[in-house]
């Protein structure tokens, strides 16, 4: 059964509102977002360096 026009518009507005809320939160808390991404980058470097260490140790 096709959706009515108002239901489709409401669903579209809701999805845009969720995106705008997330975007606004990220803008308001930019320092936290930057720190989280920096932490993830550091964790990635640690994981890669440990993998390289294991590969060189066992000669795979």
C-alpha cells in the first residue's frame, strides 16, 4: 500500500532532523570528537606496530 504524502514528508523530515541533531552535537563538542578520532588513530598505530613485531618475530 503506497504511503500518503504526509507520511513520506514526515519520515523525510525525521531523518533530516536526526542528521542535523548529530551534526549539531559534533559541532558543539568538536574537541571531544577530535580527541576520540585521535585516540582511535593512536590505537590503530599500536595495533599495526604489534602486528609488524609479531610478523618479524615468527618470520611469516
